């Protein structure tokens, strides 16, 4: 998926292995219980997207932004993030990251 707008879309439970999302806005999308293993979100806006019990193993989020999700509620072995994505992974702990 390149340069797409998928606001409020539901990808819940879908097999999306190795799917490349590039320059997409998937704001408020639902990815719960989907298999996104090996996928990438290149320069994607993931504001208010829902990842719950999602397979994110080997998924690349290094240039994705505005995401917030709980690493304890998803399979994330070898998922990739930049240091700028850490606040979205730690939000549930109420930490102040500078």
C-alpha cells in the first residue's frame, strides 16, 4: 500500500504478513489480532491505531510516527523501532521521556 488513506479502517484478524505500508495515513485503524509479521510501516501516520494481540514480529516501525501501543499485549520479537518511537511504546507507564 503506497500513499493511501485508510482512516478508521479495520484490518482486524487479517493475514497481512510482509505487507508494506509506505507514506500512508492509517489513523484510527484497527489491527487487533492481525498477522503483520515481517511488514513495514514506512513514514506512516498511525495516530490512534489499535494494536491488540497483534503479531508484530520482525515488523519495521523505524520511520512510523504517532503510534501508541502496549508491547505486553502484542507479539513483538525482533520488531524494529527508532529511538523516537520509544514514547509510544512506554506511554502506559506514565514516564516523562525527554
